[in-house]
C-alpha cells in the first residue's frame, strides 16, 4: 500500500487523543512513527534505530514505547525501552503485535494503533503510574519521515 493511501485512512486526531489519554495515567511516553517510502531491512531493527533518533531512550525512567509502521512494506514493530521491556517481557510485546496484525489485515489501521496504544497505556500505567513529578517528555503527535 502506498504511504499516502495509508495516511489518508488514518484518523490522526483519534490516535493522538489515544496517546494523550494513555499518558494521563502513566509517567511513560508513547509515540507513533510512520516510515515513508521503502523499508530497508528488518522492521524491528529500523524501529530500534528510530527509537534512538527520536530521543526516546532519554526519558527519565527509560519507559518510552514506539509503535513503528512502514505502510509501503506492510511491516510494523513495537519497541519498548529497557525499563518497560523488563517489566512487560517478550510475550507482552508479541500479544500487542498480534492484536495489531489482525486489525491491519482487515485494513482497520486507526483501530490497530488506537487499540495498541490503549493496551500499552494500561500496562504502562500499572508499572509506571503517573506521579506529581511526571511530565510529558516527548511530543504526542504522530512522527513521520
């Protein structure tokens, strides 16, 4: 699918709203990144590189999560920083990916992202609850390249 077509089907405001709602309950940060053009190599490796380029590894508690989508390649990945991965484990990430995959197969792209954000937000709120010193360290907007 062409990236432009994918983007036209996304409900940006709904996705950003889901990020903001999820982050109201946690000190963690959630971002969505859309890769324009071709994807070179493994989506997980590309997501990990983008995670660092976006500075997500610099959050105070090392609790950022990136949802990386490459529509043209029909690939995606979810990356959690060190503290998140330690708390949630590999099986959690696989469950999130499986949930998203089903939505993507049915071309419910916004649902895939919103449901993943809500699920991730719940897990993050459990492990990294919001405190009086929590602040929004990263933008909530969808990032694109």
